[in-house]
């Protein structure tokens, strides 16, 4: 999956491979739980028009919106970032090195979910650096 420029496409009506993959994934998740798009939007604390724009126009949500969705869906935000094209699978799978962990020592009281969020954010920041 290519991410060239896709991080800048959110909030614009475009249909990309990434928006199609993300749409399929979220629609399947909703259907498996017999939920509505409105129900998911309410759980995530986002406007229902955000999901409508994804489903109907192919708008790629911003990372902060994907974070809210991932929390509501109970899945890693990185998975949605990859599906949306904000990260490549290689960037998401790149391990965090020892020097990165040393920098995180001061925040060692984070629980497992919080650590996952830190790692996902670090991968996202790294992807922005590599894209420039």
C-alpha cells in the first residue's frame, strides 16, 4: 500500500485504496457486532458525519479520529493507521530500539494500553520524518 501524500488527504473527498480498506474493515467490525455506524460514532465520541464521509466519499480520517475509533473498537490504533494509509505496515512493525526505550524510562508507570499508544505514536512520528 502506498502512503505517498495520503496523510494529507483526510477531510478531502477522495477515494483511495486506503480509504476503501479502512471502510471495509470498519463496516465488517460494525456488522459483526450488529452495531450501526451511528452507534460506533457515539461510542468513539466523534460526529456520525465523520463515518458517513468515510463510507460515502472516501474521506480518510485524521489520526486523532482513528485513535478515538480504535479505543471504541478495542483494537490497536496502529492497525487503523495502516489501513488508512497514515503508516505503512513496515513502519508499524518496526521494533522500538534500546535507545528509544531508554528515552521512555521516565514514564515507566504506564500500563499496557498506554505503552501501546506511546509505541503507536512513535511509529507515526517516525513515518512523518521518513516521508519528508
